[in-house]
């Protein structure tokens, strides 16, 4: 079951009762926006003990529409790559 932003903020507010929910939401938004802007600038984001985010560039290519068989030009694009840390890997796999 995926966790939503509101559920995450609720759990954080239980863990840190002295912080206001709106402050936690603002912190979360700033955190995510900083990751987005770094990835947009082709920078690597490393969160120690958790993992790294990086971007991968995909060149433009000619592809084929499977329904019609028509050749279509697909433009250049970026994708986000996440690699988890060994600590997170070991924690998830109970090692």
C-alpha cells in the first residue's frame, strides 16, 4: 500500500508533536522541490543511508506505432534513476 503525502505528514506530526503540521508540510514541499530542481539541472542527489537520484538522458529515436505500424519520431527525454544504499537494501531484506 503506497503512502501519501498527508499520511507521511501525519506520521511525522505524531513523531514530532512540537512541530506544526503546516510547518511539516512546508518542509516536505521544500525538500521535494529541491530534489526536483537539482535533477532538472542534471545534478545527482545523494541522501546518505537511503539512496541516490540521478537523471538519464535518452536520445531521440524512431519508433513504431504497434497499432498502425507507422514510424514515429520520439524526441529526446530524461528519466529519473534511483539507486538505494546498501543500508536501505539490508534493512528491507532483514540482513
